C-alpha cells in the first residue's frame, strides 16, 4: 500500500537526516563521496544526489540505490582491514 505524498515526503526527510548523520559521524564530506564515485568508476552517488538526499528532496531511481550499495560495500571492505 502506497503512502500519501505527505508521508513519502516525511520518510525522505527522515532518511536524509539519517544519511547526513551517518556521513558526518564517519567524517565524510559530500565531495569525498563524489570523489569515490569517480575513482571507482561508479554511476554515483554524486554531490547533487547526496545534497538532495540529505535535504529530503531526492526522488531516487534504482541506479542511485545500486551506487549507494556499491559504495557501502567498498567502505565496509576498507573498514575491516
């Protein structure tokens, strides 16, 4: 069952806040994420996507989620070392 537009907006804002807190707690700037994307040849996430995500304004497409997953997997590998 799909939520109302207002519910979806609230969920986006909450997810954006959580992502911002995660990014800051890991000392990552938006530029770090963009630089990682370019260095690994990933399709994102890009600066603008991260900004819109954190502001609760991103309407993410499937590719964004795959790029975010790829970034998290790489971060986890480096964290385990």
